[in-house]
């Protein structure tokens, strides 16, 4: 984890995401049904049905992804397919508010600094952004060597220089810059030229064929940024 390896970690965040409990558990043969013929195909077919909101007799994966996708089905069975539109919309609002309040409460319980906690609370509907799951994300902001840089007021980081990241006309000096995205990297502001980059990071941040984390480092980085 970057926070454990760097002298200091800066996390640049524009819109806070809702980070739910991950709750990983050990996988066993019996737990996934691997002691039965055809278990893998059955499990592969079951997962997309659950996350697509389709009816299924059993949730074979039963992780936080399927629990998230099945939120309305579990809280409001029957409304989606058998209730009238107005009733469904009203029930949806109630279920959505309950879940987002739960996520905000988790941040409040976990992050000790009230100002940081407030900036980490999502203020939009649950389905507006893909859910995230982690047991370490919120607690990391309690470390002395981790700083949250809120970029909401500037609609994101302003530009990159050879020395670091500029937000609100202030430069945050860095040795290593990590880009994290779940979307197509080719649409990022850096690669499209919308985010000015100068110095060592200027030529390109592209990694062919990957839609994951990308880093530009100097030797032996001590300060790390994650966006």
C-alpha cells in the first residue's frame, strides 16, 4: 500500500466515491461448489444475472458486488416488476437514501478528522457511480503521513509540472505520481492534452492495453500522489 511505503501520500480527490466494506473471505472448495460438476459455468452465469438485476434462485457469489446490484431486489422485492411506476420511484428513493446514508456514516465512524471525513462523504445517488469496496481506504486517512487534497473547488487538478501537481495555484511537490482510473485511459485529460503537463511527465503517461493504475516516478520516491 502506498501509504506504508512512502514518506508522505497525497490523495487528490474531486468527487468522493462511496466506499463500502469489502469483507474478503477465504475461498473454499465447498464454498464455491467446486465439488460439483459444472460449478464454474453455473457460477459464471449466476453472477451476471445477479448484477444485471435479473431474478435468480440463489446468489452463488454472494460478495459485495452482488449485494450492491441486488439492493432494490432485496429491499423492495416485487416493486421493480409488479408495482406501479410512482410507487417504485418512491421506494427507490427510500432505499437509495438508506444506502448512501450508510456509506456516509461509515466514513464518519472511521475517519477521525471531521473535516477530512466530510470531504470523503458522497452526496449523490448510489447508482450514479460504480460502487467501490475496501477495508483499508477510509482508515488510511487517519495516518499522519496521508493528506487528502480536495479539488472540488477547482474541478480537479489544474496542471502538472516537473515538480508536482498544481491545485488552486498551489504546487504539491511529488516524487511519484500515480494515475488511477476505471475508465479508458485514452480519455484522460493528460493524454488528450486538456491537462497541461510539463517536465518529466510531459511526453506520455500511456501504458498500452491497460485500463488501470499508471505511475511516473523519480528515483527512490519519498512523496507519492494518488489521483
